[in-house]
C-alpha cells in the first residue's frame, strides 16, 4: 500500500510539474535566443528586431546570444541541449537543413531535437561584387572564369555555410572554376569584398542591401526566378546571363524538442505577433524581406521538405565537414 501511495504521489507531482512548466508565465526569467553565427550576419539581423519587440511585450527581456563556430553547429547543439521550458530558443534558417549533410557529426538533428516555432522571413540571395568591379553582368563573370579557371574568387562567411553552398551550385551549373575564400562570419567577408580582396560573393539580401544602397557593393543578379519588389532594377541570374538558380534564404525560430504544446503555442503566438509590429516590418522592408505565409499546420512539413531537398543538393555537391 505504501509503495502504491508513493507511486501515486510521484505521478501526481510529475503531472503537476509538467502543468506548471506548461502554464507558467513565459518567460520565467531573462530568456535568450541563440544565434549560431556572429553579429552582423543574416540570422543575427533578423533575430534582433524580434527579440527587441518580445522584450517590450513580455514579463522578462529576451536577449541575443551569438554562439558561432563550425558552420553554426556549435550554437545549434547548445540550443538542442537547453531545457524545454521556452527560456532558450534558436534562431536560424535554411542554413540548418543545409548543415544536415554538411556536418554529419554535428550531434543533433534539426527534425528530432527541435520544434519549429515560425518561419520569420524570406529574402533573396544576391550576387554582389565590389562597387568598382569590372564586371557588369553575370555573363561577364562566366566568360572570364572560363577563360581563366581558378583565377577568380568568391568569399563566404565560412565553409559549409549557405554562401559557400550557393557558390558551389553556381560553379557547377555554370561550368566554371572559381576559388572559394571562407571567412569567419559575414561581416568579415563583406568587409574584404568591399576592399576588393575577393571578386564576388553570394549573400542574402538582408546583409548586402545596406552596402548596395550605400554604393559600396554592386548587385549583379538575384539567385531567384522573380525580381524583388524592393529592388526591381536587379535582374534575376538568368536575365543577367548566368545559369538557372532558384535559391532564397529563409529564417526561422525553433524551440527545443519536448517543449510542452501549450507553451509552443504561446511562444508561437508571441513571435507571430512580433512579426506584425511596425519596427519589425520596417526592418524587413529595408532588408528586402517578406514574412512567408506558412500555416502552423505546415511548418513542420516545410522544414522537412527543405531538409530533404538541401541534403540531396549538398550531397551531390560533395560538401562535407567533419
């Protein structure tokens, strides 16, 4: 009888604890969004406006913690190990499905260790060159790259990143050999691109837009099939004489797996509410981004489809980091 009573008490306490976590005021302390890349990159640029709005609306502040390294996998692993209480979230995007094939020993799976909260932004990639570059069109780059294999270079925010993968996709589809120069973060790569250290870069519009508008970089083409309403004068890559590519950048917020469903719903409502605020909408407009119209019911399927697609692409390109 005592044993049965003990089991009953344990079950009752466990049930109470679960309900307490689920129904608790969220966040229960200063929360954080882990950005698995350095400051100034695309994920950082799209996470900070959201955290700022959430900090104004919630009982506790939501801070950004930049934890970069190993193509973002260090920060993602840290978020995967966090308690499922909503106090630690992950900011990322298409980079995470890409990493599934690039980093086979990363220590987590994006589909098993996380719950997608919201797809927060979608922005085209853009092929940019220094403002004083001799290249005026993508066809100019393809022509010179074929005449001088390995002489041109493109910089990226690091090995295995979306910029690296897109650069390799371009090389394969255009049939050219261009040297990859990896950096430790987007900010450093753009700084050297502006200085002319590299010839070009495939970057998300979110981080390149200010440099394009400030005339420090020149946009040659968008790597999508439709022009951007924010930058209607920038042609698509096929219009500019390049190979056919359709690769945009999307960004997202995740919670650790096993976060209670009612807490997931509460976080999702707060994040989606933040996406409607004037400060966030303005930041998205400046960066040429839109909020994707993906239903709550389809968000898991969307991430799964993207993961399958990018795993196939990265495997075919032969990009793998141990």
